[in-house]
C-alpha cells in the first residue's frame, strides 16, 4: 500500500510538472510571436523613417542647388546693375558737358 501511495505521488508530481512545462512552452511560443510582431513593426517604422530621411536629403540637395543658382543669378544682376549704372553715369556726364 505504501508503494502504491508513493507511486501515486510520483505520478501526480510528474503530471504536475508536465502541465507546468506545457504551460511554459505555450507562454514561450506566445512571447516569441509578440517579439516577432514588435520586431516587424520596428522594421516598418525604421523603413518609414529612412524614407522620410531620404526625402529630407533630396529636399536639402534641391535647396542647396537652388541656393547656388540664386547666388549666381544675384552675381549676374549685380554685375549688370554696375554696368548699367556706369553707362547711365557716363551718359549723364556727357549730357551735362553738352549742356554747359
């Protein structure tokens, strides 16, 4: 009888341990799924951020190129203005000479 009780205790102990291990495996599986989902979302977010950064870099390049072009055009306008001012001054001096 003692042997049967001892065998029953061992049986229930093993049964309890199997239930606990099965539960742990299920929890581990669920955790792996959630970690995979989090990882996938992180990759999607990283991809979206990278696309945004690419757009910003392209915009920055465009702004830099346009700024250079504006500086070149400003330089041309300044040179042209200087030439026109010089011509106007020359003409004004000649007209003043002619009037005097």
